[in-house]
């Protein structure tokens, strides 16, 4: 089997990323707009995983982490999160947030902790994922960068 390669997303990856997200019931709002800050994992010509950042000043939103069922449980999600954390640090972000209804138990291993939704900084309210794409019941998590 050919290796799984992580790389920055390109405009032509949008449809494949959207298909992965749709299959897992994750929101598509804002994905096209922020695709340049997404990473994908590719085997051959198949996109098997994705995850991205939305950047608002020194705050960011980690979003759309998704792994195709055939690639789950092999550390692909973890590698994507690590690479997104590295990218966030390299881009000078101070703090990352995420919203999840499905994986609140997955992210603590990467240093994310739960916070109250009121702890989200005002600049993140520009995010389409935050503005209604994710239910108000979603768990909000935070991780500081570079400490
Ligand atoms: C969550 C997800 C990205 C993890 O990716 P992955 O490549 O399968 O995960 P990894 O191989 O890095 O890690 C596997 C570990 O995570 C755990 N895990 C996987 N999904 C989990 C979830 N939803 N909640 C809690 N733990 C989870 C596994 O039980 C496994 O635990 P172990 O290390 O103790 O054996 C993937 O399962 C997925 O696409 N889920 C559906 C979409 C989703 O919920 N995304 C998050 C949106 S914010």
C-alpha cells in the first residue's frame, strides 16, 4: 500500500474534504474560505483525512478534523493535530480553540481543556463554524500555544 502523505490542502481538494466532513456530519460552513489553512492526508490520489485552522489575530480555531473510516485508529488524526499545532506556533498564534460534539475525549491528549463557551474571544465570533454551524451544545476546548 502506498504511504499516507500529509500536505497543505489545495483548492482542488475542496470537494474531497467536504465529502469526508459530510460523511461524519461535520459542518461545511467556512471550509472553502479557510481551505488554505487546512492539511490533508493523501494516499495515491485519495484524500483520507483533513483538518484545518481558522486564524483570527493571535487566536485560532482548530476545526474539521476528520479521518476516513478506513484510516481511523492509526494515528493519522494525532499527526494532523500535531502538525496543526506546529503550524499555529509557527504562525505566531497564542491560543487555539475548538468546538466538538463528538470528540471531547480525544483532544485532552493534545493539551486541550474544556472551557465555558463564554471564554471564546470576541474575534472568533466571526467564524462561520461558531456562528450556528455547530450546535450551541458543543463542547468548547482551549489550548495555549508556545508554553
Ligand atoms: C476523532 C478522529 C479525528 C480521530 O482520528 P484517528 O486517526 O482515528 O485517531 P488516532 O489514531 O489519532 O487516535 C486513536 C485514539 O483516539 C481515540 N478516539 C478516536 N475517536 C475518538 C473520539 N471521537 N472520542 C474520543 N476518543 C477517540 C481512539 O479510541 C484511540 O484511542 P487509544 O489511543 O486509546 O487507542 C476520527 O475518529 C474522526 O474522524 N472522527 C469523526 C469526526 C470527528 O468527530 N472529528 C472531530 C471533530 S472536532
